[in-house]
């Protein structure tokens, strides 16, 4: 049986999906009712301002903040007519049939008040709005539909030119004219029938979105990306995943329905988890997730790494710690760096860290040791589905990585800036504390009909807002009455279950 597993845990407060490799969590995806992910959503937007100096525009798509559209993310052929001189000039420059750097000024492409079809390619992060593109695509399990380009591409994961040629020839025979498709990694081994089924699903989705875009005027959502359950199955459930555990029957049915239409053979690998012990506790990963936001991560050999975020980059420091070694200092340093390399790559995926990352390895004298550490880093980064690139070790023992950032890191998702320290530290947000309380209620061996819980005033305010909507959801889910006590002596990420006073 494969060493990879996917776990789905759902409560009223949030849904979580975890990917396990060798029984260790390497990826965690979290979604809450009030914070659905936007990447992949397609909107009809309205241009509200154009900034020639930045070669960008701000587009209203119906969110709290306007979204950002850069000229490099605009496909001129989508916005210009075939007889437009600017488009003809662009086409002549594009003799390689590959998309070149757009040289048409954005003020020639867009006008204030113009309505455009755009897709979110980067979530709003901090004070920045979502990032957009006009180069629309709809991802499936095996294929990606590109509606505005009549071409066929194949995943770069295979360098087998015969296979690439065979797939391109097959798709050319079965795809509709006027649209393009890219074969995803999971599509490299599927049959013609599976391709046909997904082509029909993707084309129907685009027709539905196009039809919605023609209705009415003004900013609106015309295509929503899949929810967390189906999205994770689509992107992560490959042939090397042996088991998928789901603890909610509704999610189980959703997964079975999706797989039945595309990969029926995989349905038997999906298991509805019905045991009393919480799913994440069963696989002993809840404790691992509790350590998710810690600055210091201990290694098995006694060394440790420190992860610190600044405005510009993430700095990771490797230390020998308690690892005193058995032979020589050089060997101790090498073994610490080797273990740290694998753990760092795991933490990047687990915490969803993006941007520029600088790693300060312990200095090694041996060129062979340096090459081995670089090799381990590169191999682990190659297994990361998120686009990454890295340099070699510098003479100072530094290694630089860039990792594509499309959404806020889990630290930003799970925490609020601490008001007591003006942003120098972090505390769990009220939403996260609520999720922890919910899991604690689930673990109680003897569930009383009444539970009295003391929490920080900020958490109490969250639980009791909108006529105690969140509290009532917890009561309904756990079938008990909950009494909330606001306690200013508690920190925001603390809570206490109190004994009921005798009557």
C-alpha cells in the first residue's frame, strides 16, 4: 500500500485537508465559511483606474478591495479586434508562436469603465487586493482548458517526446475547435475515454461561464473554483495515494460523485471514517499541526531550525543544538545540515511559505558535503507542486529559494497581529480558538448536556456576535448547551472548561 494518504476533517467552524507522506504531514489546506479561496474564480470586472506609470490597472470585481491587473497578464488578442493595427503588430512580433512580453501600453488596451473577463491568480494578501489575468483557464483533473487559444500543451513533468507527441495527436482528434488544452501530470497515463469525459465537463463549465457573463452589467462572479474537498481530490489524489479518509458523509458523497465521473477505479480508495476518535488524532497529526506556527523546529538528531519572517523575506537558520555528534565536528555539521534540508522543504509546503527564502546552513568545509546538501534540497523542491527555484550554496553557507506565493501563509490565516506587542508576535485568532474549542468538545469522554467555557473577551465577542450564531452552530454540532464566560485574565489563545456550579 502506498505511503501517501489524504485526510479530510470537517466541522462547522472549518474544513481541513492534510496530505501525508510516510505518515508525516507535508501539506495542509484550510477553508472557512467566511474565507473561501478566490484563486481560479472568473469574474466580469470593470476597470476603475489605469496607471500608465506602473503599466497596471485596478479592476472592480465585487470584492472588498479592487483587484490588480498588470499589463503582462493581459492577452491582447482577447481585447483587440482582428483588424486592429496594434494586434497585427503584436502578432508579427510573436513569430515563435509563444507568448512574448506585451509591448502594447496598457492605456492602449484598456479604458476606464470598460468591462473585462478576468481570473484571480493570486489571493488578496495583507493590504493588497487580488491579482488578476485575462488569460483564462479552467483546471480539471487531467486537463486544463484554455478557451482563448487553439493549441495543445503537455506537462513538463515528462520529457518523453514520443509520449508528448502521442498525447498531442490524440487531443487534436477529440477536442473542439477554437479552444486549447494542456495535459496535466495526472493526465499522462489516462485513456481516451477519460479525456473525452473531462473535455465535455470543462467545455460545459466554460459555456456556462460565458453565458453568465452576457447577463446584465457590472462586476459579478461568473465561475467559482471548486471547494476544498473536490479541489484537493482533483489536484492531490494521484495514483500513488493509497487511501483517502473522510469524516463527513456529505464530503464522502461529493468525492465519490466526482471520481465516478472521471476515475471510477479510485472510488474504492475513499474511506468514510466513522470512529469516535477524531480523524486527525487517529493519525497523530493534530500535535504536529499545533507546532505549525512555532519559530523553533527540533530535528531528530538534536539540532534545530529557526524560522523568522521579515517584510522582505523569510530567514531560516540551522543550528546543531543538542547534537554533539559521535565522530567529528565536520560530520556532526554535515548530518545536521542534511536533516535540516529535508525538514525545511517540508515546512515550506506545510506552512505554505512563499516569496524569497534565505537559509543559513552551518558552514561546511568539504565541497562534497556541500554538493550533497544542495542535491537533497533540489530533490525535495522538485517534489513540491508549487513552483520553486533555488541557488547553490554561497561561500557563506547561504542558499536562496524563491517559491511562488498565491495565497496568504497559514500563519497569516490562523493568527491575528498581537495588539499587546504591536505586531512583533502572534496569537491565535478568535476563529482558530473556536476551532480548537470545537475539537476539544469532540474529545470529551463524557459529554455533558451543558459546558461552561471561559475565553478571552475577543473570543467571546466572536462567539456571541449576530445573536450568538457561532455558539449556536457549536451547540447544534456537539448536541450540548454552551455557556460562554468572558475572562480578561486569559490570553486571546487560551480557554478553560469550567465545572458547572451545583444547583
